[in-house]
């Protein structure tokens, strides 16, 4: 088999994959990466098996990569995951709920500590709410950078 036949097979695979993916800049990047991966894998296989038929090696590479349908399905599942970002109002609702829960826990803890007579109730509330706010703020920063 000639290099032209190998190139044609790779181009056919990329064209089949392109038809299954939506148009866009990201799609072109994915297809470029896919083509480079096919070429790199084929080069590795040729070095490992120099006497083997290039078409058979290409078939092995394409089997390892998966069908165009598999690639398109993987791409769609990645798109769904990346699109599930909460909007700003949902984010603020979550922040308010977390802060409210932290304040309620702080007040409950202050009541328990005050009932033991270790410290007065208002001092315990102020200290525990301050700690709850700090913890809420730190976790918010940690999840924002992750």
C-alpha cells in the first residue's frame, strides 16, 4: 500500500468524524488534534513493526482511537458537562443558603456553649458567626479558583 492510500484513509476518517461534529472553532481544533494523534500513533506503530502493512497498522490505530461515532459521542458528552454552569442568580442563591446555614449552626452552637455556662450567649454568637463567615469566604475562594 502506498502513502497516498494511507493519507486517503486518514482523510476519510477525519471527514466522517467532521460530519458528526458540530461546526465551530473547537471542532476544527479537535479534528486537527485527532489527525496529529493518528499520524503520531501510526509513526510509532511503523517504528515498532517496520515490515508490517501500513494499512493494517492504520486500522489498528483507528480501532484504538474509536469510531467517528464514538468520538462524536464523547465530544457531545464533554459539551454537556461544560454547558452546565450555574448562572449568576443560582450562584448567589447558593451563597446565601450556605451563609444562612452557617449562621444557624453558629447560633445553635452558641446556645449550647452558653447553656453550659462557659461564656455568655452574645459573645459566643459573635465569635462563631465570625468563624462561620471566614469559613464561608475561604470555601468560596477555593471553589472559585478550582
